[in-house]
C-alpha cells in the first residue's frame, strides 16, 4: 500500500497544483473548443483512406496547434497529408502519429478547419486522440476516441487462430 501511495503521490501533487492554478484569479483563461471527425473509406486493393477534419469552434479563444492519434503498430501509414505549415511525426512501426503546427500562421484558427489524411491496410477500430490549443502561454488539451487503423484485439486473434486449423482441414478434405 505504501509503495502504491509513493507511486501516485507525484501525480496527485501535480493535479492539486493544476487545480489551484486553474482556480486562481488572474487574466481571462483561454477556452479551446474543437471537434475531430473521421471519415473512413474502404478502397480497392485492401487499403482504407482515413480522413480527419479538425474544426475549431468560432467561439474558441485558442487556435489548434496539435493533433495526436494512436494507431496500430502495424498500421504502416502511407500518403500522409496535413494542412500547410503542419509537421508530421510518424515512422513505420510507430504506435502513434502526431501533427504539429510548425510555422507562424499555420495553427487552425477559431472558425476554421483543417484536413488530415493517410492510408493504411489496417481496418478501423476505436482509438484515442489528443487535440491541443494554445493562447497567451496557456495550453489546453482535449481528448477523445475516434476511428483509426488498429490491430485486432487479442480475443479476435484467438478466434482467428482457432478457425485456422478448421479451415486447413476443410481445404485438405476438398483436395481429396
């Protein structure tokens, strides 16, 4: 029990400090308001086109500067696209892809949207994402889940493994 308390104590201290800063009087706090939507299209050849629209609300006081998306390590993303001025961080085998507004004037402004896209052979599954906005030295983060290329769950793999011997047996019988 003491070891677990030592492990979470720094986290609790950070959360307490963050809550105190958020509640402290000071200049107006930025409010980052944005949504992320996905469109996934199955294409010929067994690939999927993933298109994400990041829409920053017109009422947001902070522009979007970051999009991070968890993907399956076998996603092997291809044809990655981002708005002008955004940097992409991804290499085959990575478990996530990150997009950063890298040039002045490239963040997605309130009332505007940006399109991010890539192709993968992995089918969609629910995955985590992170959005970040930044204004006046104050970062704000939004998190959620959305469709992304992912590997099958272990239970799905077990079902596939269990079905393989039956499929091989049926194939052998059909050749006789």
